[in-house]
C-alpha cells in the first residue's frame, strides 16, 4: 500500500459524500491495524505511508477533525416542535411513533437516538429509577458494555406513561425516529437542528440545574470530563 493509494481512497470517499472527519477515522483505524499486525505477526507494514498521506490530505482539506456542534434548540423551536408532534399524534392520528414523548425523553434522559429505542422495561429499577443501556457506545468495547444510568425525574414520568406492548419502552426504528424529527424541522422552518442535539441540550440543562460533573456522568454515561465538556454549552443568562 502506498501513500497514493490512500489519497485515492480518500478522494473516492469524498466523491461519495463522506465527510472529512469520517475519512480521517478511516486512516486512524488503518494505522491501528497496521501497528497491531506488525506487532503480532512481524509483517513489516510501513505506518509512515499513512502519516505521509495524512499530511497531504490535511492540506487539501480532505481530512479534518470532527466539527464541534454547539447548537441548542430555542424555547420557541421546542414549542413549535411540541405543538407539531402533538397534532400528529392526537389530532391527525397519522404518526405511529410517539415523537412528542420521544423528543422530550431525549432531552430529559440525555440518551442517544439508538439507545432510546432499545431500552428494555426489564432493565428498569422502579425503586431507584435507573435503567440500563446495553452495548453502550465505547471507543473500544462494542459488545457487552452494559451500563446503568440514572433517570431524570421528568424522563421517568415519560417512561411511566408508555404502554407496555413490547419488551422495549420505545419499540421503534431509530432511523425512522430521526427521519420524523428532521421532517418536522423542515416543515417548521427550523434550520440546522438534529435529533442528537437534544442530548446536548439535556446535558447542558443538567449543569444549569446545579448537578455536579460526577452526577451528570451518571445521567449521560459520558466516559470522561473532556468528552462531557464538549456538550455543556451553558448560556450566561441561565446562570
């Protein structure tokens, strides 16, 4: 494998719509694989070809670090979304997914989209108001990384009113949930707001309520303070 091979790979990925941060991840994981194979098998793989490719690709802006989002929904935007989803669920009866509850659950629970749709009733502790995220996102551990989290009291109230028709509390496809949210934002003229931004909003609210770093980690399950700090976009007027 040569530096040119990697540059062509990056160009092909970019042409297909892949972002610079994702292409950068390709090369990062490839470098890890090179080092692991070299150490385990003694095959003299040259990691420098990846490093050289990164220099060129960075100059041409084909790779980059992930952009840090600080988008938080305004009160007016949350009101518009709430009213929209309420109509769809209770007046029009055209929406099978309880988006109103899911939207606010995302905020109060700080769960990721995929996590929300796979939380099980059987994993809840009613007495302690805790739940469990199975196979929680982790840089290295993908399977079996089950972690217990604390429900915010408002998130727990949302859970309590869900019908127990499935082993999952919100038995829906996370892609369908995300699509429904994106469609609502488009209809309402709300720009640059993603469903995942609600997790950031919820994390910031926990700090605004006065919870400590250690307590916020029990709600959010972020691995460390450095990661958590990225999503604590506190507003001066709320202090």
